[in-house]
């Protein structure tokens, strides 16, 4: 009986966090650079939402470069919804964004763009999968020539 109660307690704590989108950076040779020069001063993914609220986002990024700070911004069309600074990351690691400046209710089946930039004129080394295995969304055409999935994780509830 105790085991069942413990299992239910653990499941109850973990339930609010659902991985809404997740691409592992399995093939590191599939990578690209985006310069700090406009219009390629960002990397992003447009995805179809399957969650009600956004908990946090992670981007798999490469070289630290000059150490410019990362920022994630969520857009619905051309409207900016929320933004978060990224945490520090070692060479080739997950940059986490969870300190959102506001909370927004998301609508399932709507499309949102999660855009990543860096401060200080630093470029971003990003990783992506050309096979677009999950079909939840894809990188915009001005970033890569063919449909592809950015290596990122979106955790929603």
C-alpha cells in the first residue's frame, strides 16, 4: 500500500511537466552558424503547440564564443509574447530558459515561434536534424534551405 501511495505522489509531482517538443542533437555534424549581423542574427523554430503553458525551453548550442548572453523570445505571428535570458552553458550543451518576463496562456494547435539570439555581437552555433523526425514544426526557411528541426526542448504543462 505504501508503494502505491509513493508512486502516486511521484506521478502527481511530475505530471504538470510535459515535454511538448524534443529533438536530441544526435548528429553533431549537422550544425550551422548564425552571425550577429541582421537578418541572420537569430535561430528559431516554428512549432505547433501541444501544451497549455510554457515551463521552460532548452537550446543545444555550441561554442561559447565571446560569452554573449542568450535570450529566448516567443512569438505568435509578429506579436512578441514573452522573453527569457538563458543560463550559462559549457561548450556544446543545453542552454536553459525558464525566467520568463510574463506568463501567457498557450492554445493547442496554434503555431508559435521560439527565437534565440545572443548579446554582444556574438554568433550562435546551433545544431539541427535535416530529417525533421517529429513533424511538430520546423526552422524558418531563411535559416536553413530545407525543412529541419532545431535541436531544442520545450517543456509545457
